[in-house]
C-alpha cells in the first residue's frame, strides 16, 4: 500500500476537495485518514506571521550581502513531487 500526504478542504456539505492533483488517473477505491486540528491547536501548515516576516527580512539581508546561490542549484537535494 502506498501513502500520499496532501492537504484538502472540507466544504459546508462535507465534501473533501484536494488542494492539488495526486496524479493518479486509474479509477480505484482508496482509504482516507483525515487529521483535523482541535480548536486550541495551531495549524501545522500555517507559519506564524512573525516567523514568516522574519524569514523575509533574513532573506533580504542575505541577498543584499551577496549571500546567494545560483538558481540552478536551489532545488538540489529537495525531493519535490
């Protein structure tokens, strides 16, 4: 059995919509496990605003200091689906 992790949205009628295609075109039944954050839990996919802003500032400081890498090397070692 193969596992695929993806985010999705449940609408008002309870229908699940995936955020992107999973690339499977063969019709088949699947098993779904849904993880829902409790009301008091932070969304693990949501970066707090302060952290996101600090990351942008850090990136700008590095760019201004010439601490950059060629675009051709940027994705090396990252397994993107």
